[in-house]
C-alpha cells in the first residue's frame, strides 16, 4: 500500500514541477516584439532587504527594488534572493541610475500594461539601458531546466516503478 502512495506522490510532484517549468517558459520565450515601452519621470524608488528564515533557522536575504513612474498607476519591482548578502549591488546600481535620470523607460508585456505590478523585462534611462532584456530572460532559464528535469524524472519514475500486486498471497 505504501509503494502505491509513493508512486502517486511522484506523479503529483512531477506534474507540479513540469507545470511550473512550463509557466517559466512564458518569460524565457517572450520575444522583444511583444513588449511595450512605457516612459515617465521617476516619482519614487527604493530598495528593501528582508530576511526570511525557515523552521530550521536558516536565514536568507531577499532584495526588492521598487519604483513608480509619473502618470502610470503601476508598481514596478525587481525581486531577487541574495542568499547571505545583506545588500544587492545590482539593485543599488539600478536605483542610482534611475534617480539620476530625467526619464525612465520600462518594457512590459502588452497584456500587462494595465496590471498593477507587471513583470519588468527591461529598464532604460535617457542615458543607457540599466537592466537588459536578455538578462531578465536568462535569469529563470536554469530554474526552468531544473524543474523540468525533476518533473520529467518523477513522471518517468511513476510509470517505471513496479506496481504493487492487488492480490496478496498469505
């Protein structure tokens, strides 16, 4: 009976992992032609670092860069797990560039132009590109590959493990 339960746990884990990997593919395979450029003046920007810990006491730092543009009722944010580091140098550099710019350009998916917190694919200023489109796309690639391998392996294990016999001899 226990082997049967473990087999179904493998199937559920496999399906969830494969589903998450497929959902990450929408970010990885987003073409630049499907993005919309939104421009405006910076009205507010800041970085936050929060600490989260699990039940074992392991702590991890999460860095978030949040900014708002004049004339747009949206919250633009970049979130990254920094591990043990208390600061995120990349977020600090982006924040510095945003504050020194006259105008800020943000590239979003067309379908997310009305969303309050859309996924940011590229950030540019009047001087240069601060966050490149390719960097955003490739950041989730390794996670998607890992989840897909775990999902596929779990599904294959579900079908390859021997089924327990329904009738038992005494």
